[in-house]
């Protein structure tokens, strides 16, 4: 995970997981709508998950 992804996850979480699939984008977007901090946490969890790393 690059530093740019972390910065992007803090600023706008759904954009950070754009290439991780539609389901990830929807989940992070809904978490971001509910509250900003859960969206950040969700994006960072998805970015750190080895299943999604290519």
C-alpha cells in the first residue's frame, strides 16, 4: 500500500478503493455516508487485505 493510497483514503475513502471492485466501493461509500471515520477505516481495511492485492 502506497502513501498516496493512505492519503486518498483519508481525504475521500471511496476513491481509494476504486480498483478493488464494485462491492468494495459501495461498502466504503455507504460507510462514508454514515460517518467519515468508518469510511476511512473501511478503506484502510480493504487496502490492507491481502485478498484484494494484485
